[in-house]
C-alpha cells in the first residue's frame, strides 16, 4: 500500500519509536498530520518475546498511537550493515511514502543497531533524491524523493538535544503504547531473562528523562531530537 505521509519514522527495532518519539508522533497526528513507521528488523535477537509477539505488540502499539501505516522490512537484527542492498530497501520506503520529515534512530547509543540504523536512514534519505539511483516496488519504478529534514530521536544514552517537543498531553498514551510490548517490559510473573529495559524502575527512568527535557522549556514532559542541519523558522515565537 502506498501512502504519502507527512512524517516517516524509522526504527531499528519494534518499540524504538514508542520509547523515544511516540509522544511527538501522536501530537502531530492530533494536528492532522499523516504518519507511518518502518521497522528495520523484527527484533529477533531480543532476549524476551518472539518474532510473532513483536508483530502483535507493534500492531497494538500502533493502534494506540493512531499510526496510519506500519511496515517491517526484515533486515537482520544485530547484523544488518550499511550497504547497497539495505540502502535500497530503505530508499524504496522513502520513495513509497514521500515524507516531508524523517525521524531516525539516535546518532549513537548503547545498542549498536541504533546508531547504525540512524546512519543508514540518513544516507538513504540523501540517496533517495538521486535520479540515477533506480528502485522499484511491486514491479513499478519509483520517482525520486528527498525529505526536507531528518531528525534523530534520542534513546538510552543522554545526548544534548538540538530541540525538544512538548508531549505532556500525550504522556499517558505514550506509556500505554510502550506497555503494549508486554514481552519486553516489567512483568512480575515473567520468567524471561532480565534485560536493561525489563526492570521495574525503567519507566521511572523514561519519565525522568522526559521531565529533564521538559523542564528548560517550562513543561512537564518533552522528547528530544538532534538535527542534521540548521533548524529554520519563520517566526521567532515558534522558538518559545
């Protein structure tokens, strides 16, 4: 299915978006913007859950967020590389959705997939605008398309943001969307292996990070992003 969207969000793993940028996506959906998510992998190397449970959880989270379309291009979790084959798969999705804005993984993070996925998406956004890079989807040739901007959401490692988005109004729904990944997060009845995100205090960490980003702009909760180029505005009051 083809759908031109305002924002296309890439994620190395299902749940990356929910953890780091779901409030921002929901805020823009509420403003009438169209949003799609492309998960690069199925999260098959994760210590908890299965491929099937990840698909089910991603679908549940997408419903909570109101995402218009979600795709998984099934790169190898933990082992995908920044090569021509994978760039072409990402370019196909960029040209399919023709977004104005792309959100991508953090430029660096604890999980090596995150920084690599962020670089892969960024490079593919540039290559997608080159007419001599030919791609097709479902047997149809695709037109070139380069997004206006690429922004990287911030994940586990702290990074000074270039800008933050007030998501206070969507905090509860964000937590609900994250908890849709039942296999990944705290469950006192689970006998699955413990991971850095499965502990009872992980949601306190998330809330604290959002409060840290919100405090300087006078709001309770915010999500942080880094930009690849200057952020331009038409009105200084947009920066308040």
